[in-house]
C-alpha cells in the first residue's frame, strides 16, 4: 500500500514536469554546460547512466541514486571537450545514518578570446575570458527498502568578459532496485528553475526528464559481469534522445565500455575503459564528434573509503 501511495505521488509529478520540459523550442535553453556528463565511466557508456549511478557521479546523474552509494565515494574528471573548451568536474558522496549527502563542482573554461571593436580590424583590442561554474549540494535516502529518492540544488554562474548571469537549478530523482536480480529503474528531472538573464537576454535552464534502467549479470565463463543500460531523455529545447551503454568487467579489475547517443547532430558512438586497483579506479572515455568539432577525450579517477 505504501509503495502504491508513493507511485501515485511520483507519477503526477513526472507528468507535470514532462509537460513543462517539452514546452520550449529548439535553441531556447542556455547554460548548456549543465548537460555535459560527469565521470569518464558514464561517458564511455554513452552517458546512459541514470539507472546505474551508484558512485559519486550520482550527484550529477540522479540524486535519488546517492542513497545506494556506500561509505565515502569521490571522483574527479578532466574533459578535453570541443576545440579549446575544457571541463573540470569533482563529486563527493558520504553515507550517514540519516541518508547520503553529496557535493559536486563543474567548471567549463576556454582559451582567452580576442576582443574586437565594432569595425573590422586585423589587430585585436585585447583579450577577454569566459567561463561557467556550477556547484551542487544533494541529499538522498531510502523511502522504502528498494526505493530511494533525492534532491539536489545547483547555484549556476556564467561570465563572459565583464557580463555575468546567476541562477539556481534543482534536480529531483528516484531510484528503484527491482525484485528481478540485476534490474534497476530510475527517473530524474534536472535543471528545474527560473530563467537566467545575460544583460537583456533571458533564457531557460536546460531542463530534462530522464527515464532509464539497467541490467547487470554475472558471466562465470567470461570471469566477469556484463552491464546494459538505456536512458530516454525529454529535453525542453529539442527532440527526444536515446542513450545506450554497455560495460564488461573482467574479474572486477578491467572494464571495457561502449555506448551510443541517438538523436544528436554531432554525437554518436562512445568508447571507454577502466582499471581498478584496490580502492582506486582510473577511467578513460573517447567520444566521436562530427561536423569538424573535434573528438572528446575524458579522464577520470575515483576512490571509495
């Protein structure tokens, strides 16, 4: 009965948020750096990670999954993104008697840009910088033995030269461990909040609803486990997207990954690998990018206490 009541509460909330999420038109949303995935493991699996984020990256992917992260977990990632864009990300989760708390940081920056006047000239007037920053604070706990929920708040700051914009985004997620062994389901609403404003230009936050699941199975003949993941995304500024991922873990120490992001103009196949040594894990991901934007390389390291 309690599970039924919980679903009756959650389902209308998701339906309402879905209507809000699809209200915009392509190009309406800003602060798009908030959609760049956290963690090289997730990146190598096509960023299909809502239903499998049982590490510190759950701060970003699904705050509802933080409750499943045991002990203290941390990770850091460096992302050589498109052209001169670079991204630094940090995440930390800590299990307490009352629930799991999480902290996250995302910083996007680029090389100095040349300043030009109103008239064409071959000599720049100088240089200026541009960067984006978001800090995340989240909390999650089990509301039933196999169902957890969480919420995260993200102050967002963007700066271009002398102009800046400030906003606040919220994420809300649920995470369900099914009775069938190895099966998990999840749903999350990300970047909900009031529009941000740069000078006189106002733009919506990049809201999304993500519904995902995962299936993990031990394969004794291959001395490891296989993991399949699938996410469906409903953004507020474009068409529905699908992400799929795969991971093979050999003896729990060597991991091979692949994925695909469908519905994008420039993104598609992803690949990755990971190596675990004691409590440390080192991850690498390679994302193919079309339209001469330059491929993306992501390096990450994580540990558990």
